[in-house]
C-alpha cells in the first residue's frame, strides 16, 4: 500500500519536473527565433505571445520557472531596445502610445521623442505613415517629453488626416478649442464625420461666432487644404 | 489500500494545482515588482487575447490609436482641390475681374476664373502675385496685373472689417498651384491683411523659408519623397497653415 502511494507520488513529481524542463527548452527555441527575426519589433511581439503560451499557468499544463519568466522579460526588453535603436516606426508608436513608458526607458524618453518627431518629419505621408504622424502630433500636443508645440502638432495631425486617419479631425478640433481658436475648432469639427463623430467633445457651434461666420466656415471646410481659419471667416463680409 | 492511494492522488493533484497557482502568483508579482518593463507587456496580462499594453487614451480618442487602413472618411483631397463637385462660385465682389476698368486678355480671364473657382483661398493680392509669377504673360496682361496690385495695396476699401473679438484679426490669402507634383518646383504666394493694412507674413515649408516679394511671402519649393507637407505662415502673432498634397 505504502509502496504504491510513493510510486504515484514519484510519478507526479516527475511530471512536474518535466514541465519545468519543457519551459526551459521552449524558451531556448523562442529566443533563437526572436534573435533570428530581422524585424526586432515583430520579434518583440512574438516573444510576448510565446511567453504567454509558455508561462501562462493552468491546471495540467506546464508552467515555466521563475528564471524562465525573468529570461523572457529581459529578452523582451533587449529586443524592444533593438527595435528602437533601429528606428522601427512601430516600436516608437507602441512606446509613445502607452500610458507609461517602461521604467528602463524613462531617462531616454526626451531623446526618443525627438527621434519620433524626426521620423515623422521625414515620413512619406502615405497610409503607412498615418499612425506615426498622429503619434508625433500627440507628443507635441501634450508636451510631456518635448516642449509643447501646437503649430507643429497641427501640421502632423493634418498630414495624418490626409493619410486617411479619419479620427484626426476630433484631435484638431480639441487642439484649436484649447487654444480658444473657435473658428478653426469649428472647421475641424465639421470635418469630424463617421467614426470620428463620436469622439467629439461637443458638436455645438460656438456662441462666439456669428451665423455668417459659421456658414463661411462650413464653406471653407470643404477645401481640404485649409487647416486654420484666422480672418477667413470674415472674408465675405468685405 | 485503495483509499490511501486515492487520498494520495487527490493530495498530489491539489499540491500540483497549488504549486502552479503559486508560480503564477509569484511570477506576476515578480513582473510587477521588477523594473517595470515586462510587467506592462501584453503577454503577462491574464487576458488570453494577447491584449495590448495600457495605451494612452487621448481626449478625445486620437487618430493615432485608430487603424489607418480603409478609413471611410476618404481624405483623398489634394491641394486646393475641393471635394468633387465643390466649385464655389466666387461672389462678384471677390473676383479679380470685377473691375469696370480695362480687362486682361481672354486667356488670362479664363485662368483667373478657373483659379477663383478652384477654392475660396485663391483671391486677393496673393493671387495677383501668383499670376505675376507666370512666365507666359503678355506685356498688356502683366501691366493689368501690376495695376491691380497697386490698386490692392492702396485701396483700403477692399479690406475686411474688424473680426469678432477674440478671433484672429489677420486674414491670410494663399495662392497655391492646383496640382503639386513630386520633383517639380512650385511657387506658393501668401499675403496677409490686418485692420485694412497689408502685413508681410513669414512662411516656412519643411526647410524652405519664404522670401518677400510685393508685400507677399513667396515659397519656392520642390517636393520630394513625400505625399504631403504643411506650409506655415506667421503674421502679427497669428499662424496660418495649409495642407499640401503631392502627386507622385
């Protein structure tokens, strides 16, 4: 009786140990794949999936050891840094769209923000650049890692809009509204249609504008080259 | 005996389960208490969806968090190109041709009408300066433009009234070619008016700075490797910007 009990105990212990070995082996395979991937940010994303698959705990399922967890963590950070060093737009977008940057990168954030803006400045302005342009715009609008610059932010937002980012008008409407430029805020509010519309803080026309100005701005909004209104709202009152 | 074996199996099963849960707990807390990187990584979140890290939710939600492909807003507009079918007919008071005096050649009249119909921004001194920059003008047309330019600079009646308090008191007029093609030089002319007086704006577009010409700021720019650019002009503390789309 006792012998059988200990046999079962030994068998189950062996199963648990085998699970740990499996985690280690799997990590080695995942690391090799990640290091061979020429796209470092893609490798980082894959590593996250691998780690979840390998280390996510579950009944009757192998879980990796604490050491393997740490190894995944360190490797992910290393690959992420590589992606940033290689100026991967996707990595920069990921970094600056997080609520908080990784602590390891906090001290580099101002420098990385400058690099993001530089990348956006030299981007082609096509569809694939839209998110990069909008991310740079947000960084300049917020002023957390670089000095706030609403003019440059508006320029990046506008280029993102031309690159088919349809929610940008809501951001530009907010930007001008915060600057108390109600005419330009209305111009962009009028352009905020479809999936953008729900993002608007307000859909009302500002009380500071006259009916004639509001109609004039509606006309100006059809000219997609116009970003700011300034005195144009009064043009027909000449 | 059987009872003992069953108890042992159940005990070991519970032991394994507890060990797995403990491992999970320690591993999560270890990521959280670590220097913070992987703790924010999607794979260490309990969600099985491989969800994204906590990303900024801009106020209101920004375009940057949106997928860009397949947007249905179709901002396919090009420079000064208005949406299809939008051809505002300038009011009679706005047209450069609304003058009881001598008229330019029929060819120039056609050009002016086409440009004025191309958008609300093409008007005023900037338009005249732009016309003047065209190389194939006859002497009489050139003289007509110059006379209109002198008129515009001296005629205070053509200026706008004071704007609503708090709004910009500077009006910028832009003359932008209707098509901007990559690799081909373009001339963009900008003028500004404040309280019935022309003010000289200062403009920039990428690395290009404007040069003054007849009370106008002129940008000579050759687009390369881009589908878009933004020209920014400043006058009397106000900033005016235009979005330029480049055809490849």
